[in-house]
C-alpha cells in the first residue's frame, strides 16, 4: 500500500479500533526496546534513540523538552515559505552596504590611525539586518504596531551606510565617523561610534554598548510594553522588540541575567537574533566546541523557543542525498575552530579534512574545489531565504520569547586578511589585496585605479537598489532607526528642561539626553498620543517610568 492509502485506512478506523491499534503498536515498540536493553545493553539503546532523533530532525520534527537538537537548521527546506522580495536586488544592496562600511572605517583610520571602528562585524550581520529592514521591521509611521529594534553595537557603521543610500546621511557625514565632538569635514555631522541616542537623538533610539546593554534593555522593554497593555494603560498591539547581539556577547552577565524573566512573563513580543560569527575580539568564541549548541541549551533551559539557522542553501542538495545520516554525524563532530579554518582556506581544505570518510567522499563526487569553497561560505546567516523563514516563524510564534541563532562568517567578503581570521575584529584598514578581493566578491563597479582613493559607492537615487529599499521602508512605516526623542522633550516633560542632566549636557555644548530628564515621571503629567477621555491613563495621572512610545 502507498503512504496515502495507509493514512486513509487508519483514518477509516472507528475510535475503538484506533485505540486497540495504538495499544498493540505501543506494546510492540516496548517489547522491541526491552529486547535490545536486555540482550544488547543500554549503549545500544542510546544508539537507537540517537538514530530515531536524527530521523525526526531530518524530517523537521522537534520533540519537546530537549535542551539540544542536532546541528541543523530548525526549519527544513521543504517547510520554508516563498521569499517575498527580490533576492538578487537584496543581495546587491547588502554588498553595497558592506563596501561602504569598509570604506568608512578604513578612511577614518587612514586619517587618524587608531581611531577605531569595526569592519568585520557588519560584514557578518548584513543579511540578518536586510531581511528585517525589507520585510519585518515596522517603522515610526506604523503607530502602536511599530517595532523597536536594538541594533548590535559594533555593527553601527552598517546603519550609517544604509542611511547614506536612503539619503538620510551625506558622504560628508560618513567622513566624520567617530568624530562627533569636533567633526573635521565641513558640511558633515559627527557619527557616534556606537548607537547613542544622547549624541544622535534624531537617529538612534537605544544605546547598546557596552556589550550586554542591548539584550537586557530589550527584555525589560518588552516586559513593560506587556505590563501596560495587560493593565489597560496602553492599547494592545502587535509590536515586536528585536535585539541583535553577538555570540561572544553572552559572556556578559547583562546578556543572560534576565532570560528567565522573559520566559516566565511569556514575552512572545520579544525576538533575539544572535549573530553567531564564532569569533570574539581575538579568536574563536568556542574553538573546541560549538557555541550555537551551547547557546541553544542555555535558551531552551531558560524557556525560550529556539530557531537555528546554521546551513545555507548550498548544503540542501547534500543533506537531501544523505539518507543514512553520515553528513549529520559529521556535523555533530564539527567544532567552531574547524569551521573557521574551512571558511578561511576554502574548498581544498574542506575536501581533505571534512569529507574524510568513504561515505562522505561519495556525497561530493564530481564537485569542484570552487563548488566546495561555496559550501564553506554557505552559512544560514548569509542566506536570505533561510533568514526569512526563521523571522517569519519567530513573528508568528506564540507563548514565549524567541531566539534565532544564525551562523555567519566574521568579515564575510572582506578579503584574505579579514574573512574568518582570528584578527578579523581588530582589522581597521583593508590592504590593497583585500580591497581587490572585496571589490570582486561584492561586485562593486569601482575601477582598480580608483581603489587607493577608498571610494564610497552610491548607485544613484534613481537606481533599482535605492528605489527598492525606499519602497520597502515606506511600506513598513518609514526609515529605521529613527530617534526624534529630543523634539518631544518639552512636550513630554514640562518644567523639566533644566534638569541636572540636561543642564550639564547643554553646558558642554551637546544636545540634552532624550529621556534622562524624564526620570522623575511622578512629578510630571503627559498626554500620550493615543490617550482619550476614556483612557485609564488620563492627562492628570503620571505616566509610568517604563512608558516610551
């Protein structure tokens, strides 16, 4: 009988017949297990259970109450939804942004050696951001349904590069990266090193550096949004709080200290995206193990829903051919340090060291070293289709916070000095060789003779790339991030403009902070934009300190 006929026959059974059938089936399974336990021993039982687990995971079935699952994507290929955007155009945009980030940081350090900045972090997170910007992050014009996004601090040049394409920043502004106090380029404003709403109140919304501040702020932001909704102080909305953070950032106690609170409060309005580029400041995060597996156990143990995005689409065909689980078992034996070696040295290294058994060699018969090199770079966190599937599942999930563990390459596309190398985080300038390789890999139409000028690339306001990203942001409710808190200062905090923090900032020639002057909310009264005469939060009642539109 076919599978369809078997299913139809089972469904045709009466309730009594189904109960009897399941009783017999249960007894047969238990008798078989009892035989194996008594005759072959507990080690064989564990092996069979592992094989059953592998079978389930390959078919997209994830049993509950498991702290760890196989080193595979949580969402199998056959369950991925259709991609709603233009894949080629979005890849092009991500690569243009990577190039401009590299130029911004390199130019800054050529002018002032040691001024700092980060090239490799944004190179690893670009696609994770772009899927959000183009399809998920709802902006200020979405009203109460707008999303709040805590961006990864070291990737801030990517936000500036995107604002440059959008027309929100000029090239003169990019030239003043990390020079917000005394911008040296006329006509440009200073761009803060990291997300900093005090220094750039019209741009940034949340400070996320030092490491660990973003995650813990996001948890409490999501919690108090729910707190206000549950008590009728704010209308219910579908707004999400997104936080982007690094795998090495989990060494910070602020990152992990409130995870249980998020799960205990059932904060399904909270989504963490962990950029697992496997590297910290000066080497692998977990050289002799797998940080994604470690983080999965951490979050599952805390009560979060975990979605892993490990492998890119280039692996789909091999996984489909792997009927006996040889590739899956090789994945389980892989460690992060080994993964980095393959990304750094390419297909030949992968052929010799990874596909190291007769069964694995058979899987790659006929594949060239160039095709294998593509495998080394095909990580889930750089695959728009895999990312979109994870984000869609996260947004639709109910009952608990969600964390997406996305495997990426630090310094992706940035040349041999940077990509997947231990020094990637500390590289502040691209060499001539790196520039040539980055230009080729990213497809940037800059003549070779112009490379020494470190030119930014803007395809033009009427280009398909710029039109596309502007249309997508318009559809989602305007550009993001977008601060504007300072413009609300007076209306939100009447009588507080001369508070201590504002006075000190103004004396130093800086804009006042967008919210510290509102710290003493009980002494002020504010009418939020959605308040009405029937609202429990009336103009004569104090606004809770957690409320921030």
